């Protein structure tokens, strides 16, 4: 079923009072926001409207599904004059009567925060007319003004009749939050208790009706149960880790032994101990002989790594150069130096190198003198070696 809801705003001078924080005017705006959002969310085909009740009653927004239009108009409302409840109800009835869709249910939501100056009989007569037209009225009374509750109760009773429950009266005493009172009232909850879903009313678990979407409700329930079990297991594990090292302090020898074994097992499970054990197995050295890598310099770490690699290398992979005696190692650089000296002393090789150098003229006198001096040195060295050989 579709609903047409017309909200009547009490903007009399009494709305300046601050007995409802921050003022009656502001809490009334919040209440109308809540009503409009609830009606539009419950069914996209619903329409809402807005009017003021003080002095000359004024319709600010006709029936619409655009809640932004309602909010923008309500933002401009200022307190003035006195409430004119009876005229406001009649005009709201006329607006609903000339609706486009005849299948919509008509409802008027009236906020009253000022003393009512009308006679109870006039309101009862208007209630009977509304009952014939099948118009329901919800009244939110706040401010604790005189006989307002008695008069409004008579109006609602006349509108409902003996068996009717379509109209409601909600009284909000001073010191209470008007929005909280509306959330738990039939005005927001509706006849079936579903109107406030998603707006703070805890009608169903997780805000989902299991009758409409049982799969989603079951998935949410299973997810919450898994999360709860996961948190409980983590909590138990944390408690075990915290209490294991201290459980053996009170007992004797056996208790102390259990404490030590528990401490050892906890230490073995730590990541640092596992890394140390893996390193010890890879290097085949006891854990006690492992160096402190954190305090070693980079050179010491490199030397240790080379030592480990040499220990891991098999005997058959040792190079012949490592097994060569020291005499051969000492003579090796001499052979290399002699080879290089022979190459450098070759005039043809020097000539080819000088020709390839950029900016060097091989035919210049300086270059020829340098080559000649090298040849002379070579000859002197060869002459010096001949007597020694002989």
C-alpha cells in the first residue's frame, strides 16, 4: 500500500524555548526529517508534504517524493505568532483529498508544541469528518502545555472509533529526546513494526528480515559466529602465552620443571629461535658457537660467510691453485711480470698500440726516443742475466 503523509510544523513563538536541546524548533525539524525519511524509504511510491501551523497556515511543499525539497523548505522556517491547529488540519485534509493516485492511504503527522486554543468539541467534529474520509492523524505532543494531552487524546479516540488503531498520539515530556521517542513509536515503526528498519530501530537482527531474505540473514549470522569463535580462540591463545611462564612459581620441583618446559616450548615457537636453528643446521655448527650477527661489522660478516662456504666445499672441488705450494705461488707473479715485460718490449707491438692511440704521432721524435730507451733497458737486462746463468 502507498501512503501520502503531510507533516504539519508548529512554528509558533513557543518554539524558541530551550527546554528541548537546543531549541524546540530544532528538535522538531529533526523529528520531521525522521518521519519523511521513514515514509519515503518504506516505499518509493510514497509522497510527503510540509506545511506550517502558526497564524495564517502556509503550505511550503506539496506532495513529493523529493526529500531534498522538504529539507530546503524546512530550513527557512522561523518562529512567529500562535498555533492554528484546526485550520492546519483542514488545509492538510484538502491537499490530501486532491491527490492524483486514489489508491494511496492518507495520513497527517502534526507536531504540537504550543497551547491549543480550540475547544475540544470542535476538534472532535473535525476528527469525525476525517474518519469518514479515511484519513489517519498522528500527533506528536511536546512541551507539557496545560490540557493539551487531554484534548488531543479525545481527538485521537474520536478518529479511531471503537476498534480503530490507525491514528496515534505520542507525548514527549521535557528532558527526553524527541527523535528517540519517535523511533520507538508507532509513527515510525508503522503498524507492522517495520517502518524504522535502517534508521536506528533494532527490529531484526543485523537489520535484515529473515522472512524476506533468509539467505542473507543466514550468511550474516554465520559470519558473525565465525568472527566470534576466531576472537575467542585468539583470546585463549594470548592468555595461555601470558600465564604459562608463571604457573610453576607457586609449586615445587615438578611445577618448576613444567614451567621450564613450557618456557622452552614457547621460546622454540618464536620466529627468532626457528631462524637460529635453521642457520645452525645449514652450517652444521652448534647454536652456542653462532656469532652475534647484529654486533658484527660488514667485513666480519663477509669473512664468516667465506669461511662457511669453504667448510661446505668438498675436497674434490678444491682447485689446483689452492693446493699449489707456496714456492709456486711466489714464482707465479714473476712469470706474469716477465711475460708482460716481453710484450711491452716488442717494438712491433708498441708501434701498433701507438698507432691506435688518438692524438699520438708514432713518427714524432719524443715517441721514438721513448721506444728507443725501452729497447736499451731491455738490452741491459739481458746482458746482466747472461753472466748469472753462466
